[in-house]
């Protein structure tokens, strides 16, 4: 009985460890006040088979259909990210939040010598732009390790 219980515990632990390895979180930033909320999560999904890509889940509590432009900004320097919409649905228990999952090539950022203290800007189709902190050096370091 103890052997069986130990065996199932090891299988459960292995499954948890494996599932955590498939999605590697790189960065998460958000802004919230009385009226608005917007955020992004930057991660790499090893199970997708796209090793040279990074993924972003952008969310906001405003009405929009798509993201028109994503770029990094540090001082006068700007870097436009070429991205595509991911064909997946991000689920939330908050119906006010609208999610937009995108993917871009990691080399687009790794090949550039971009300043560490940057901002990421999401320009939406409704004309609204949202800006959040973005640690370009941490992301480039992550890309180099993986």
C-alpha cells in the first residue's frame, strides 16, 4: 500500500514538474486604477513546437477587436515588434476583460541592442494606446539561456 501511494505521489509530482516546464513565464506587468485595467504576460511555451518564438497575452477592460501595433520604446529609440495573432482562447473569470494572444519571433528582439529600461506600447484598433514597463535585458538574457 505504501509503495502504491509513493508511486502515485511521484507520478503526480512528475506531471506537475513537466507542466511547469512547458510554459516559462518571462515577464508580467499590469496597471490598475478605479476605471481601467490592462496587462501583459510574456512567456515561452515549449509545448507549442515554436522554440524561437515568444508569446504575449495582452488583456484590457476596454472594448477592442485587435492590436494594431506593438513596439518597444526607450527614450527616442523605438523597435516595432512584428507579431501574429495566436489561434487560442485565453479564458478568464472576469467577463469585462478582453484578451488578445499574440506571438512574435524572439530573434527580432535578441538581434537588437535595445536599452534595458524600456516601455512596451500596445496600440489598439480603437485608437487607445497602453504603455507598461518592459525589461528588455531580462528578456534578452532569457532568450540567450534558452
